[in-house]
């Protein structure tokens, strides 16, 4: 279960960081937009966890575990390399708030990594753990966006986006090492 929690934290860290950046800019993210971001992240994770099941049925458990760890390490390294300031997604309704459409575009961009994470982690997960991961990702996604936005509107330090990317990458490395040990 620790693996499920760590995966969800790693997947939701980008949404937290993006919401923090929007909060710094004074862009409002409403509850509906937060829910869209959380749901989209959970959907991407669920699809990738399901796809991983199909592949794992064709390969031996040791190959799946090694592959899973390698994918997680590659994604963690990509996260570190791709740290950039958040930009405004297309579809925002006004300069002062983000629409449901804009939040979906943002969530889709943030969720690309969760496809790889879910595929990498899902090859060795049980169905119950996969369902738990999707539900926890939904919950943490919404909470992460709300909390990130709230903190971003309070604080003005922009170094947190890099620190959040480091945290996400460190969590993915930890999951990969746990799989190999």
C-alpha cells in the first residue's frame, strides 16, 4: 500500500506545483476546475494501470519488475530535466481565472507522466491496489490543486516549482528502488 501512496503523491506533485504557480500569478482555480484536474489525472493513471495488466500477462514477473523500475527511473530523470516555469494553457476564460476547458488542457499536459508511471508501476500491482491508486489519485489531485493554489496565493517564492519536481522525482526513484529490492 505504501507503493500506491507514493505513486499518487508523485503523480499529483505536478498538479500541486502548477496550481501553486497559478496562485502566485493571481489566477483563480475554482472547485470545478480542481475536480477536472483531479479526475483527468486519475483517468490517465487508471488507463495506464489497466494497460500494464495486459502487458504483464505476457511477460515473466522478473522482467515486469525490472521494466517497471526502469520506466519509473526514466520518468524521474525526465521530470528533473523538464523543470520549467508553468505557462498558461489555452482555453482560459479570462486572465483572472481558469475555465473547465483550460483546466482539462492543463491536466492533460500534467498527466502525460502519469501514463508512464501507471504503466511502469501497474505491471506488478494487484487489481485492488490499482483501484486504490486511482481513487487516491483523484482525491490527492483535487486536494493538491486546492492546497497548491492556496499556498501559491499566499507565498511569492518561485523556487518551490523546482523543489516540487525534485520531490516528485525522488519519490519515483524510491518506488523504483523498492521494486528492485
